[in-house]
């Protein structure tokens, strides 16, 4: 199975809580352990302007492609917008598009990156500049091969940008299970929001997921899904607020892939957030998630 990754994902952000090198480190770990071969890694192409306009405003796309950012843009996104950072986010969009194509061809597509669910149509927020999830879904739906798409967002934080972009779009169902008291303070309305208390651990988290996700999938009947598999649900994450063990996160991932496979729904994996106190914990969780996709 192919895995999508670009070295351009690894932008320099010294001292920032978000470490873009976590994606490259997860891939390197999988290669070292023999789960992935270098020959299986596919590099994406950058999205076109027309691709970006499927989910973003003309003003934001023009500003982005001209690298005409203002200080307020970096303040909203809570990260410095260097040329390297802008390039990384652009290439992550291309990565999720390619992973979507792979999912339609073979059932599962893996982007070793992506999941920028806080990016809105006209701005970046929460370490996210472009919404790769929304662009990929809109591009794939435009081909006519997908009628109903579902976003399964299990990052610890609500996918507010994704929810806002797809608001009122009955062909896209946004499922977000997240902390009730975590970022963003003002949440958007997803198709279904499952809000959990701070400190939620394996048992309560998995019980909610096992009850709510199958119900939503059975009702909506998607024929394509994007899984936003944030590592920040882990108990030692600095920003997540949950108490899941690594074993609990593994069970989460296995359940999502099993539910998609059982229904014959092609699924695209994006990795999204992860800010564990120990960097190696975040890397291991991302690697475990990819393993779950490879061997489901």
C-alpha cells in the first residue's frame, strides 16, 4: 500500500508546540520497523489555484499564492507564516487529494500528514492555514465518483473550520468527537458534535465512539470518508485534555477502519494534531495509526 508524504511537510518552527517534523519522524519509524518500504512512498503535487478555490475564498487564495500575508493572519493562525510554512500547508493539501484518489482506487489512502481542520474558507486558525480535508472532498465530489462524503474527526479539538466550510451542504456529513472545554472556545456546528468531558479515558471515549459513529454512518450512508486521526487524545498530550492510553488510541483507530471496511466505504487517513510532552510519544501514535490503516 502506498503512503503519501512530501519532505516539504517538514517546515521549520523552532520552539513551537506544533512540530511539523512529527510526520517525517513517524514515516521514518515505520520504515525502520519494516512496516513501510521507501518505494511505497508517493510524493504529492501541489494543488492548483482552482483546487483551493473549491473550499477557500478568492481573497484568501490570492493572498496565499502571492505570499501576501499580514501580521494579523499569523496571529489568527497562531504560528509564524514563513515561506516554508506556507509551502508545507500547500503540499499537505496536495497530499490529502492524492490520498483521496488512492482511497477510491484501493479502499484506503494514507496521507502521512494533513488534517488541518481549523482552517476556514477565508482564513487560517489553530495552526492550520488551508483545509486539506475540505479541498480534497470537494475535488473528489466534483468528479462525480462520490455522492456523499463523511468527515470522521477524532482529533481532541473540534473541526471548526471544516464544519463551517460544509455548513448547509447536505452531501457532506461532519462528525466531530472532541473535548467540550478545549480549543476552540467558540465552536461551530458540525452535522454531529459529540462533546466529552475533560479527563475522559479509554472506556468512556470508546463507548461513545462505538455508539455514535455506526449510528451516524448508517443514517447518512457515505460512499467516501476522511478520517482525521489526531494523536492529541493521548493522556500525556499538552493540549488535548483527554486521558486515552496508547492502547486506547489503537482501539479507536481499529474501530474506525473496521466500520468503514464493513460498509465498503473508501477512507482517507489524515493525522492532524499531536502535542505530547515527549515528542516520541506523538511519533509512535501517528505510526500506530498508519499501521492500523495498513493492516486493517
